[in-house]
C-alpha cells in the first residue's frame, strides 16, 4: 500500500446486501472484494435520469421553437450519441476495479488535477440543478420555505452518498420502480388533452440551428455521466461480460433520458416557467399530486447521491487527502449555495447555461482517455509523459469555444450557423486528434505519480497481458 492507503483505502462493502458505510476511496478494488451482477447497472443509470431536471431539459426544445416531433427526434439522437461513451467507459470498471477519474491518471498522470478539479465542480453544479426541483417539491408538500426544504433534500442525499456504492445500487433499483410508476401516473394525468408544441415559426437555417442546439443540449445530459461511468461498476468481478455492462448501462440512459425529456417537451408550455410547483396542478391535485411530488423528491435524493459519491472520488483523485465520506459532505455544502442562486431570477436561462457549461469539458476529456485506452490495449507504449494529455485537453476545449452557444456567450461560428452548437463534437475530435499525434511523438519518459496513485501504477487493460503503468 502507499502513503495514502489509510485515506484512499478503507472499508469496502462485502456484497450487495452490505448496507454499512463505505469508507473506501479511489484505491482499486481487489479481486477478493468484487461482487455484484451487471443487471443492477440498469437501475443505477435509469433512476437518476427520472428527475425534474431532465424533464425541464425537455422543455427547452419548445423554448427554442421546435415542434414536438422534431424536438423528440433531437432528444433521441442526442441522447444516443451521449450514452454510447458512458456505456463503453462503464466496462472499464470490472476490468480495472477503479473509478473513472483515477483511470484517467493513465494518460494524465499528475495532470489529472485539472480534469479532476473540473469534475468535482461539475458534480456540485449537477447537485444544484437537481436539488432545485427536489427542494421545490418538498416546499410544496410541507409549506416550508425553499431554503429549508432544499437544505433537507441535500442532507438526505449526502447521507446516501456517504453510505456509498452498495447502498446506492440498492436504492437506485427501488427508485427505478418507484420512478417508473410515478412518472407513468404523471404522464397519464397530465399529457392527454394537453396541446403539444406546434412550432412552425422557424424555417431554413434558423430551424436547423435550433435542432442542432437542442440535440446538443440532450447530448450534454447523457454525456455528462462520462466521468462517473466506472465509479458504479468498479466492484463488479473482473470476469463480468463487458457486453452486459455496456448494454445495461446504455439502454438505461437512453430510455430514461428520452422518456423524461420527451415528457418535458410535451408539457413545455406548462412547465417552462415553473419548477415542481406546477406538478400538483397538472395531475389534478389531491392524492395524485402528493404522489407525484413525493416521487420527484425521492428521485432527486437518489440521483444527487451519485453526484456526492462521484464528487468525493474526484476530490481524492486530485490528491486531496480527505476520507471519501468527508469529501461528499463538502460537495453538499457548496451545492447548497449554488442551488439558492439557481432558484432566483431567470430559471430557464440559468438552467441552460449551467447545463451546457458543466458538459463542455467532457468531450475534450473523452478525446484523451478513449484513444489512450485503445492504444494501451493494443500494446502501445504506456509510459508517455503527462503533458500530451493536458495539451490535447486544453486544445479541444479552446477549439470548442467558437462553436458554443449560451446566453452568456455565443461563439462566432455558432452565430454564423444560426445558433447551432457544435462545441461538443469539435471538442472531442480536436482533443483526440491532438492527443494521438502528440502522444506518438512525445517519446517515453517516466513521471512520478500523483498523490494517492500508488495503487494505480498497474491496471489490467486487456486479458492475458502484463499490467501497464500510468506514469
């Protein structure tokens, strides 16, 4: 074990039924501590997308002027594109026994501090986006002020995040069933007789720009799970079939994101200017309204627990020597202030800006870790310096800036393309191209491992081959 073993290691759950607190951090999971079956990944990735945040994302299609059919097609395409890399990265968990950000040490080495810090901040922003609706639902149910309601929601999700991997898996399985029933009730009560977005005001380039932008917004929701992917498969036995992991993860994300956003799009004229406050009226009030609000509350808590859990792993990855449960608490406290800010002012504009912002860095990150993984599995030299990864990551992000479209800033290319946001695609392609070229010519040179990286120096990337070094 290394110098950080006491902090980055800790108690691991003994099996699926172990509901004790997991203090284990980013150290790889030993073979003797692996457990679980891949079908549980369906609930893990289905439940957190049945949130009001996902529904509200769907309303943005109508805000952009799209009709229902066009908007739904954009949701389906964007979600599919975003879910594919998450499903693939999820297969890395059983192979390495490691969470997603620690695996990024393979190409980034000490430079993992940058994507690790950005991921930690992103989990806090997702906490705020999702807690916004859960807090509003609790306020509607209890009559308490929003600041107190959202504080209670954040405390509950923090407790779930502190308990960790096995408890999150168990809870998400239950919440998937509860969420499906609740959202079905919501749809049955609210959608029939409700006018669908008609669109018709956009034509030509303006229509194409809106379609591309909304596709990107939907993509951002799915692809934002990339830095979380193997966090929730790292305890699976090494012999778990990658195909099963891929399909359970990908199918869950595609179905849940499409259903949630599609529902939001269908009810856009009612939900566009509110949070959970309008749900009770939509389902007719009474017991049905109470059930709908309770479902929103439960799903919010379970979804945000994943942000707190993965955020705690990200904070350890950058070398912060804090126990994982302590890191989860810190993320929750910071998210509380951001949630209060989100609740004030123009919700639609803030929501769209934050949603896009928290995802712009993900494609450049993926453009580094994905080709690096493939190259290592093919036997390419694994002792590359860390600077090629950082250079490619920053180059991808910089190249994407002219293609971004938010209310805070619209890049010149996006403006010329009638608002079409191509930043995600450009960021990935440029990052991958730069990394592959620079990695090849950077040469081999060992670099010292970042704090807590002792157990990540050798991760098995392909069966039957010796482990490789991340330095």
